[in-house]
């Protein structure tokens, strides 16, 4: 439910703050006052196009903010899917600069317009001559019909089988493509497997091979370094490290009887000599082991080069060759059993397709029953809404393609607005006013089951008057008993049925400005009297207006959505 709408520097509105409650809200005003400005603002909130022309003259930017409470389940699920915290309420904010650039926010989070449109479609249904005509979209028509199905599980069954068929078909086609090239592929894989098995062992063995290769490549430098160290600490003719340590330790021991403090460094020097001898032994053994067998070095070089060539061939790292060997073995095994697997998938696919066609046929029959009932009900409502002799029907035709998630039917709403005219597609024959009234008939008939938080009707009373206008008003009030409804109207009979009413007033002076005012009971009486009488409002017109309001009050008022409170009405004038 739309609970609050704030406009700032929008078209010819300086500022307007409007609080909305549940039920039917009427927006009225003189011709040319800009009654549809609220509808235009809601279209902007719903992700509609907004250029620099919506910015009030002299301002830098236009801003429209809407607060919604008591969110429909689909809207709440969308927010949760986007990880947007909402607590059952949401604020949509749209800012449009004088340069035409636009920004949109949902609960403070920047939102691309396409995503905003997806979300707003779960909150708002705007019916009229403007670009947001939910009713003429084929997908929306299918959803409206499906909401009248006696068994909603038929849709889930078809969608589930559709997904299963597509998944099984993908597996089948992939395996069939592989099977078609099976013999050539097997020959290649077996050749590659032989190559891999000839050279590839384990990941640890490959690591050890390349470590040894690196050591052998540096054997000259390693031997020179080890020999230099051995000579310096032990094998030098004079002045080796071991000799120097021995001399130093002997000098200290010779005088240690005079000062015991020299005993400790003497002992350390003696231990250093022992460690030096051990190091010399290790270096001698290292040099002996470093003697390279030319044959061994050649084998290592050949094996390493072969592994590197295989890695390039299979486009992987050398360390990944053992895993590549396992993949090759696994693919060969799968191809060896491909014929059996293909036959199994083919049988499963055929079974799923049979199940889908049966489920789709059940769905088609259920839709045909719902379409007949829907056509009769809406045709009857059209007679009372100023379209005497008009007819409404739902056409079901076979859908091109197979196994779609929405069944095998292409659904189109057909209408004949005047007697004697053939049924044609709704988008082709309905004028803006007729489209709004047909939409009203569908909503009142319960087709949409109040799936949106707020429904808006613009020019729903175009081309009607008198008793028909009163019937339209009653139908709108009835719709408002189960969903929030906003209606732009110029008819007193419709406005009198509203639970709340706003008046749009245009002020002219140095600059043209528009104000949107919430009306109390006395102000509503005067406004409806003006709508009845025109310029000269008589007491008789006021009495008639008061009587119309009293009759409407006898109808039950709607309750606000759970968790939402109807806001107190405030009056904010623009300018």
C-alpha cells in the first residue's frame, strides 16, 4: 500500500506531501489543473522515463519519493533476493537532474532502472492511456487468467516438467554429440593415454625429478663451493680454520690456571673445532656423491623435457599431468559405455516429454474453463460500465515451440467494445477510457486477486456519465475494499464513492504552480458540488453532494494491511 508520496520541484509542483490510506482515493480538480500529476509521479517511481522536462522551471532537479507499507509477498521476496532490508516497508526515491540524468534508490540502495521496473511491477498497477498498460501485455494476460485456475498446482507441475525436459535434453544432446565422434575420439584418447602413462607417474615423483634436474644443472657451481669451504676449514696447507681454532684454544688453556674465566672460551673453541671436523666430513661425503653419472643426467633431462612437452600439448601445468591422465582414463570409460547411457537418456527424455504433454493438456483444459467463466463475467460487467453490447473473451491458441514453462497456450484477451463488431486483440481496439474500464472490470471480477499493493486508474470515467458513472464509482469502491485504489476522475459520481479525496488546484501568477490538497468532509462536499454544478455552486448542488457522500458512507470501509497504519491526512499546498 502506498502510504506517503512526496514531490519536490516536479513539473509545476514546488512541493507536495501526501499521505494515503487504504481503500479508494479520488483525485479531482478543474480541467487543466494537472490531476494526473500524481499518476505521472508514480510512473516515475515505477521506473518510467523522466527527462529534464519533469524538472520545475528554475530548479536544479526534481525529486519523487514514495513510501509503501504492507508489502505484497512478491515484493518482499524480491527485496530479500536483492539483500535489501525492508521490515515490511520500503521507500523508493527517484531524482532527475536538469541535465536529464536520473538516479533511483530503494531503501537507500542505488538501483538500476531495469531492476526498479521489476520491483515496481510488484507494487503498482497503473491503468490508463500512458505507457504503463499492464493489461495489454500477453504475459500479464496469461497471469490474470492463471490466477483464476481452480488448481494452481497445474502450473507448478508444467513448470517442473519443462525444466526436467530441458535438462535431460541438454544431457542427451551433449552425449549424442560425443557418441557421434566416438570412434575417432577414442583413438585419440587412447593414443594420449599411452603417451601419458609412458612419462607421468605421481605428482610427488614429478616434483622430485625437477628438483634433481635443477641440482644436476648446478653441479659445477655446487662442487666448487663445497670444495672451497672444505679447503678453508680443513685442507688448507696452513692457516685452515681448524688449525686456527686449535691454536686459539691451546693459548687459552695455557693460562687458564691463572684465571679460571678463560676456561669457558677455551672450551667453546674446542667444541668449535669438533664441529669444524664434522662439517669437513659432511663436505667430503657431499663432494663424493656429487660426481654426476652422465647417463643419469641424460635420462633426467629427457624425462623432464617429455613432461614439459606433454604439458604444452594438454595446455596445463606439468604438476597437473597426473590429473590429466585420470581425466583421460575417465573419458575413455564413459565413451566405452556411451551407447548404453544414450539409450537410457533417450528413454527418460521420451517419458518426460509424454508427462509434459499430458500436464500441459490438463492445464489447457483448466484454462479453457477459466477463460469461459472470465469472459462471461467481464462481458456482464462491461454492460454496466458504459459498453452496452460489448463482449470480452479469452482466446487460447497453440503456442509456437514446445515444452515451455508456462504450458502450450498462447493467451490473448479479445474485446468488442461495440455491438456488431468482431472480437479483436485488446491492445488493437480499446481506447484509453475503454481500456481503463475493461481493466476495472477484470480487477473487480477478482482476476488479479489484489496482487499489487496499489492500483491506479487514470481516465477510467472517460466518455461516461449519469448512472453509469455511479456504477463505475461503486465498482471502484468495491475494488478498494480489498486493495488500495487511486483514481483520477472528473465525475462527481465517482469521487463521492471514494474513502478519501484530494483536490488538485492550479495557481497562476508570475509562475504557474499546482497544489494538491487533502479534503475534509466539508471541503469534499464543496468539491463534489463544484463537479456537479460547475462555476456557480448552488445550495441545491451542495445538498445533492452531501446526499451522495452519505450514501457512499453506508458502504463498509476497508482495513489497512497488516502491519501498516493509515497515515493521518495532511494538507500541503505547493508554492
